[in-house]
């Protein structure tokens, strides 16, 4: 049992190192824009200078619309699991890292992670497996620095399939965790 805990801890440490080293490769890009006005221009202004006020040309709706799109993308990006498993794949960890970055940028938002299963197994078993899937996603977000108070979980087991039908094509889409923004 102790060796298993060490292996899990080591895997978490290695994942963190890869995550941090991946972030370090992206440098800050400098964006060229208009040059700042001279001190004289700031004080006196120029006769032909137009005031560019935010929202003066329909920009008012741009920010809320962009935020709505970001929220929709956050909720649409799911993570998937292998049959009868709740451990995170490399793809799932990548999606969760993106979600953690979004949540860090929006500290007023809370999230609920919903665990799901395919139709195989008993109702009780699938509810427990869905909970373990949601919990593994929650634990990883917390590991990435998200406050535990901001992340709740629920299991739907096999009750809310994404894809109806039997067979691996449907089952692989139903073995998932989904994310819902709860707001402030």
C-alpha cells in the first residue's frame, strides 16, 4: 500500500514538472501598437485627435460575448476515461490544465464536475465509478492550484448518456466527466 502511494506521488510530481516546463517555453510576446503620445501631446492634445472611448463603436457587447464563448468552450471540453477506470489519461490532464488556467483567470467562478459511465454495470456500481471519475478530475484541479471550495462533484452514473446505443462507439463517449460553471 505504501509503495502505491509513493508511485502516485511520484507520478503527480512528474506531471507537475512536465506542466511547469511546458509553460516555461512560452515567452511573453511583445505586441507592437501605436507609440505613446509625447508629454506635450498629452497636455495640449491636437485639434484633429479623436477620442477613442471604449464602447463608443459597439464594443460594449464584445466583452460579454467573448466571455460567453469562453464559458461555453469551458463546458464543452470534456475528459474521457477508459473502460472501468477512473485514472486520468494524458489528454485528460491536458484538458484539466487548460481548465485550471481558465479558473485561475476567473477567480469568481466555481465549477461542478459531473462523472458519467456507460451502460454496463449495475446502477450502484456506475454511480460509484462516476463519483471516482469526478473526484480524480477534482483532485487534479486542486493539485494545479484551484481552491477546493470552488470545485464540487456529482455522479450521474449511466443516467445521462451523451450517446444512446450499445457498442464501443457509444460507450467511449459516455465514459466521461463534464464541467459546469456555477458562477459566483
